[in-house]
């Protein structure tokens, strides 16, 4: 499912990995972790001017066409004031500005609210989460973003086209073959309704993916709770490893495409903690070459997960 070309450098190894299905590539250089550029999180104290805190949210956020916001448990969903997709909603997860630890209930409600708001618009949907400024969040208060467009984003397009080709060529789903293969690897983490493992060709540091047994947003509802539980478990694993900031995305195929070769999947990557130097883990290889340099071998993540849980 992927190839590895390894060379020895003066101080260790360097691996070039390529995912066979999509051609996605990365480089893994474990020695770079010795630079120790990540530090304890320096959390910005922005509670006072936060537009998502409960005393400000009604005055500072827009409403849908009918003048409403969507409430699901503690979460509130509304249109993004600065959209970069045809349909772009924001869901504030908790009334709490900086919840120490989020519960699976909070997250499931927020994912459910985002889903209800997006299901009104046909197209290629994803639910996304930037947590903390070093992961690209402009507001610290935890919030999800749902986007829907007529065309899939580049990554989804790669998996959809290659997945459909694979189904035609092999007569079965790439994702089923992948799960069978990964279940027996060092990268496997855990499995309930959703299959969780470290991605062998990571798009970012410590990338973990959860593969759902469905492909579209309208099939998603029964899997929201197990997905929320799984995401919380991964976030806590990241915290045990010392990283608080992360990005997460859940990618869906368009409505009416069930059985066309895709599986909805959730991807999480750890990011550097917020720091006073604005040190960041995205540089020219990640942003311009689209070939991330990774420090942690995905095979080590399985062992670390078992050690911490
Ligand atoms: Zn707040």
C-alpha cells in the first residue's frame, strides 16, 4: 500500500515514503526530533475579547437566513463571517473558553450540529478543527468549521479518483484492503465502529486516521458518537506526548455516491504548541512542495499508544 526508500545519513536514517494509491509522498527524519523545538504551551489569554464566549456570541456572530443559530447541546452553529467555501459554518463547541479536557458528549453535540447545518447544502462536505494558534486557529475558544463545495478539495479529489479506479481494477474497496493490512501492523491503535491507526505516509506529525464504514454525510449520524469518542482519545494521547495543538478533518464523498469506492475518514495531526517565538512546523517542504518532513515513525506511534493507554 506504500513504498519506503531508506538511506543512512551521518546521524541516523532518512526515509522517503510514497502512498501507492495517490502518489502522496513524505520524508521521515527521526533525528530531527532531537532539535527539541517544541516547548510547553504558551496559551494566549484572549478571553476578554473572545467573540465565542457566551456573553458575546449573540452580538458578534451572524445568523442563518431565517435569523437563527443552530443549537445542539452546548454547541452553537452559525455561518462563517469570512467564508472560504460556498457553504461555510462555524460551530462553537462549549460555552467554556478554555475547557481543560473536552468530553466526548461536547464534541459529539458539536459534530452533530455542524452536520445538521451542512446537510442542507449538497456537495463535498468536510468537518474541520484547528486547535490553538500554532495550528492556525485565530480564536482560541474551541470551534469546528464545516465546509461544503461543488468540487472536492485536492486531497479528497486524489482519494476519490484513485479509490474509484481501485474499485474498478480490483472489484473491492481500497479502504477495506487498507484496514485488513493495517490491522496487523505496528501502526494499529484501536477499533470499534471506527478503525484507528497511524497513517504510514503521514501528512503531518503523528498523523492518525479513523476510517468510517460509510462514505457520505447523510449516512453519518450513527457514527458521530463513536467518532467523537475516538477523537477525544487521540487528543488525550497527543497531550500525553506533550502536544496540545492539532488539526483534524473528516472527509466525505458527495451525496448519492455510497458504494462508489470511498470511505469517510478522519485525520488528525499534532502541531507544535503555541510558543512566544512563533516557531511553526510548516515550512517550504510542507506548504510549497506538498511533501511533509515527519519526525515520528508511524510504526512507533502504535507502541507509544499502547504504552500510554
Ligand atoms: Zn471564549
